[in-house]
C-alpha cells in the first residue's frame, strides 16, 4: 500500500492563541496521518506577515502512524515556536503521501476547531 493523502499541505490561518478564561491554555497543532508503509519525512516552513519564513523544520511520522505536532512544543517545532497572537501560515512538504489537519484550542471563545488544509 502506498498510502493515502498528498505530499504538500498548506494551512494559511495559523495563530498561537493566548491563555483564556479560567486559565484555560490555548494551543494549536498539525495532525499528520501516515497510512503508508514508509516513514514520512516532512519539511515544515512557517510564513509570516512581516518577516522572512522559518524553513527546514524537519519531522518524521512513522509508517502507519499518526503524529500531533504542537506548534508551541520545542520537541515538534524546535526553536521555531511562533509568538502568541502572531499571524502566520504553515506548509508541510512530505516525501510520501500523508493526510494533514490543523486544530486550534481557542480559549478566548472556549472553542476547539479543526480544518483541513490545501493540498497538492
């Protein structure tokens, strides 16, 4: 099985939310599912409104696994953690097809939502 999905995913509306009401922490993540038989080697690029992109963030999603990449976790995004409230976009480029989705816990409205990205 070669796996479902696409090799390029773009999430144009990313913003790390602040802490909300009742000290509920905000967070956002990219969830990547690799249904194939080979590990997915993924390069992440972060695009900003007022500065050059952060490039070459490298992550691996093992074959037949799912991985949640939290944008505020150094283990997932290294030194490239966005500022709270900063508008940016996320692009994933994988060497094998994967399925990806963006999720945000938005404590200002006490809500959680997910959205698929644009893919090719």
